[in-house]
C-alpha cells in the first residue's frame, strides 16, 4: 500500500472554547505543527480508511456505508481524548471532498468496465489529531479533523502468507486496552513484529492472543475469517468476537457477515474465540475450506498459507489457485454494491 | 505540568538512504509536516523527559545521567520502528542545546540558593518522529530527532491522591506490548481513565494489572514505590519489576534504588510483583511507612492517599504532613547530585 496523495485536503479545526470551526477544502499542503503538539508526543490521533468508487451505471461517485466510519471515528476520538462531532455532518463533508477529487477516478463512459482486480477506487483517509502545544499529559484543547486521499494500487496480487505471532513475545491488543479503536497507538507498535514476518517472507502477522489459548484475533491491520466444515458437517464462517475489545469492528467484516447470513442462511456465521490450533486441526482433518483477511485497504484478501509454530500450513485456494469460493463470492457481492451495479442501502451516491 | 517552550529547538533529520543529517539549533518554530506523515497516523513517536539544572557551586549547567536517557530513547525508537543513533553524540547534542538555553535557568550568583520546592530547572524533551509521507503501514524512511525545552513549574504542591484502576476495565500495558518504552502509544490511551480519576478528585491513576492479582505497576506516567515494614520486621522498599515489560525503566526509579542500596544497606529494596491488597493489609496492620511516585517530571512525589475499591486508604506523611521521611531523604540525595552540591558521577556538567 503505497501511493501519492491527491491535490486537496479537507480541514476543520476544533478548540475546547469555541468548538468546531468552518470546514475548508484547500490545496494539499504541509501542516505547520508546533513541536510540542500533543499528537507528536502522546499519540492523540485516530483515523479511518474508506474508499470512493465510480458507479458503473451512472458514473457518479459513491462511498460505502460511510455512517459506520463516522460512528467509528467518533468512538476512536473518544478513546484517545479527542473531540466528538456530528456523524451526518461528517458524512456530508466526506461526500463534498470526494466530489472535489472525483477526477482521480477513471470513467470509461459506459457500464462495461471489466470486473477484474483493476477496479478503480480512491482511498480516503479521514483523520483527527490533537494540536495543543503542551508537554503536560492532558486532554488536548485543540484538534484538527482532516480528510486526505491517496491513489493506492489494489492489493490483490497474490494470496496472503500469514505468520502467526508468538503471544509470549508480542501482543497487538489486550482486554482493557484500545485494540477496538482505530488509533495510531495500535499501528506503530506492530511494525517490529511485522518487519520480522516480512524478513521471513510473510505478508502479514496473524495476531494471536493468550500464550495458552493461542486465540486468533486479526491479520495485520485487517480482520480475519476462516471457513471450515464443522465436525457435524455444517459450513461455518468464524471470526474473532468484539467482546474483549481486542479486535476492530471492521466495516468489511461486518458487511461480509451480514451478507452471508442474509444470502446463505444454511451457513453458520460465528463470532467466537477460536484457536490457531483449530485451524491446524481443520487442515489436518480435511475440514478446512478457506480463509481470508478483510478490511478497507486489503478488501477481501484470500489467505494461502499460515506459518504456525514452524510449520507452513496450506489453506485451499480452489478458484484458480488464487482465492476460495466464498471469498470470491463475498467480494463480488460487495463490489456490486460499491460500484453501483445494484441498488443497495449501503451504497451512498455523492451529489 | 503546563509551561511554555523556550526560544530554540535542536533538529536532526534522518533518511533511510542517507542516514542522519547535520544537527542544527534553530529558532523554535512550527514543523511543516505532510498530512500523511506516519507520525500523525501510526504513532511513530517516542520521547524522553529530562531536566537541566544550574550548579549551586559553580553556576554551570548540569544534566543528570543523560546516558540512561540516550539509551532508553534508542530502545524506544527501535520499538516503534524509528532509527537508532549514537548515544554519545546524542548526549553531546543535548548538552549543546542546554548550553544555548541556559538563560532560562536562574542564577543567584552564589551558593546559597535555598533548598526548597522552588529549586529551578529546565525541562528538556528529546523526541523522535517518523515523517515519511505514506499512508501504507510500514517502517518510516524518514525521521526527525528534536530537542525542545519547556519552563515547567515544580509539581510539589501537595501529596498525591491516587486512584487504583480497575484492571477489568482499563489496562495501561500488557506483557508482549510496549509499556516499557517511552512511546506516545503509552500515553494518549491513558487520558480517558486519567480524566475519570481527575473528575473524582484524584491526581493520578495507580495502574493495576490482572483482575485477579491486582498487581501495582505505575502511578500515572511515573514509577511507584511503597515502603513498609515486613511481617518479620525489616523495612522494605517495593516497586514493580521490569520483567513483564509493562513498566518503564525510570531513571529516577533506578537512581532511588541504587542510592538506597548503597547508603542504607539495612533496608531491603525489592523489585517484585505486589498487589494493591498488600498495601491495604500493610495500612490496616500498621506496617505501612510511606509511598511515593517518581519520575523526571514528578521527581519524587509523596503519596498521601490511594482510592482502592471504594475506600480512600491513607498513607502516612510523617514530615510535616507533606512527605514520608524516606522520600524526603531520597529527594535530597538526588538534589545534591542534580544541583552539583556534591561531586558525583551521575551529574554531568555542560561545557
């Protein structure tokens, strides 16, 4: 995920005494930040990841479930001592910004754009930072909300290779912490373990929690699903639950679960604690069906292999050796909504 | 801890391709940071807290054990995917910067400055941030090391009132996490619990770990010591151990332990896990002697009360109702070194 930012940025400043100021969409430019600004010392920062798409039917710009991102950004801001805002106003600003940057989204002029990995999108990054110049540790009195955008390439080059972490050595999040919030403090600290995984040829870390139970939580900065046949023969989608506060309530995670429950009622969708050893057992007994990571940046990324306790466990990729069938289906379902191929309440068109 | 920054800042930039650039001491000014700089999204930031003092004998500027801060900043930088540097060069830069800002330290012109809470100091804040403009989560290719300074008032207004946290609800650090590093990610996330404690009239949170064992870790952003008489009659200084990686290896913490071990060999100094319930038992059985928080910003701050499970547990303050005797002694010992009243290897004079 590299890429370059677009021409503009949306900024709104906040102060404890006067509240939110007037939003402005201005040329993209450096922010003059006081060296003692709290964001640079105490990580008073949170963000969202979203994408803007161009409708394949109308050519209009669309966003996907922006209400969920608004709500989550508010929750993250609260967790990291930053101010709250009105969700609807945020969505209106987001749409206004996406409209200004629409030239970054290709438009073929007809509805025949191919359904491939080349689907175009613009990555949107809402963010909030604490700007009060003060070395004393306390809730900032000043903040800034920004929306910036970046033209990222699509991730989907090949199936992911994950490396299961050693929870004795490295833990991403813990109960009573902040793993459920999209705050900077959840990301920088993962880079050391991530670098180690990269140096061994893995794409992302599969974060385990609890040295005894070895519970699966997230894959890199994305949620993780495994699909297997249970011992009594049902097909089950399993992902880590939100109850410990160690897992992000991902928009893609939630959307996949909702669509599968609605459209494939014969399948069990379970949010529950599960061990990486259950994955090994499912592989060894032939019950494994597939696995995928999901998130806005990764979208739905099939997993082909997981390094677990020194063994590279192979996960089936039945569709051309590139994806599982359920991951492919879920991806298509979401793309239809994102790219406006069908009418759906989750697809919000920008006017 | 509020205050205003001084006139200058020291800056050194780093890039992955060319390494560290030439340091410069320049007028204090805003940093122009790209809105996609990694520090604003992924908390690639770490810092140190130090103080400069003026020698009561020679009038020269002094710093305290700067080698330990250099080493810890390097360790924190490594933990948060920022570059390493040469410890000795860092200390030289720090001393050069302190010399430039020496006018911020009062000089009475003689050796009779009073030994009171009014002892003057300049707070120094070395910091490092990741500046690469890139939304993809990876180790930054660019960074900046800064040293800024602030004229902070002394904390010592009155004994601290601490509120023991509920480890079911809120946990500062976790084994396998990063609680031992001075990274921003350890601070912003504590503000919500800190605000709650403040709203109830407490100064700082006494962070407990493990809902069953209720182990004491840190007090706010400082280390914590309790002094009691053991059941077999010895005087014991107790503080949380470093082994879980959940506690900062504080310079003041370490210095207090080293001085007590050297100068009061009859006292036991224990780095070990201990429960907040042991404090309650020591209070109830009359074995408690005193407690204090310690860190660079707080220095040695006597604790007068701890809110534990709905009860405000009183801690003795035998010296004028303001401090325990050991805290007062340790503070004097350290001040003698910091203010150059005695020759000691820990006091480094700036030329």
